[in-house]
């Protein structure tokens, strides 16, 4: 995982703790004569994903899971914004050439034309085997909720904190195996709070 700003770190760990394998800062090389850009996070979650910590199945965030079907292969194209969304920033969220490029990279199907058509106008594509979601994780929601699903940075952070706190006795001694200063610091603080 590369160094990230705090919003991208929160989004990364939110998706990671919800069972996604993540690519960070995926470079989108000049699709259809647009400038090179990046997708903050691309994620894939397989249908039989499980994680057991201290003998217990982990709990996933209902705010996210309500948008996807866990019995299917899941993909997420995630943009992260930490300030107000307006003007050019808002207009450039989930631009079609960038979404299409991301869909190709995920590789769910050889022919992605139906996925691209659906995600060109909707926030979620689903069929018998696949669900792909365009997800904005940000401080502020915009009025474009049909074009993408929204989860606030606060919701994502609180989920991470609650998940880690629920297994702090395991996570605290193992925190250095998680190669993220953000997550190590959070585990350290939760451990200190628990032992205060």
C-alpha cells in the first residue's frame, strides 16, 4: 500500500475490512483522449470471502453490504474526497472513460459492454454472478446519488474503529504486521483506551 492521504487510508481500510482486495491509485492511461488520471481504489471481493478472528466471524458494514450481494463476485470503483464537492471536482467524478477503463482492469467478463452501458447511467451493475458498484467515500454527499453510492468518511472511520475495538486483544500485539501508520496508530490508541 502506498502512502495515502487520510481519506484514502480510511477508505482503503474500510473496504479491506469488508473483505475486498484493493488496488490503490490505479492509473488510467489517457482513455479516449482524456488526460491520464487515477481511480483512488479498485476492489474485488469474492463470494466465499470469510475472515475469522479469535474464533469469531467478522461483521461487515451494513451501509456497504446493503448495496451488494455477497453471494456474487463484487467489484468496487471507489473515489475518495475529503473536501466540499463542487465545480470541476464534482463534474469529474466517475467519468465514463475512466469507469470503462477500470471495468476492463477488473476483468470480470471478456465482453464488458453491458457493464459499461449500465454503469454509464447507474450506480450499480448486477447480473447472476457479478455486482459492481461505483462508490464515493467523502465528507459531503452530493445530489448525484443515482450515479454512485455514498458512504461518509465518518461512517467508514467508525466502522474501522468498532471492528478493531471488537478484537483489540488480538490486534494490539499484532499491529506491526499491518503496514500502515494510520491503522497501527488507531490500534495503539484503542489498546491504550481499553487498558486505561
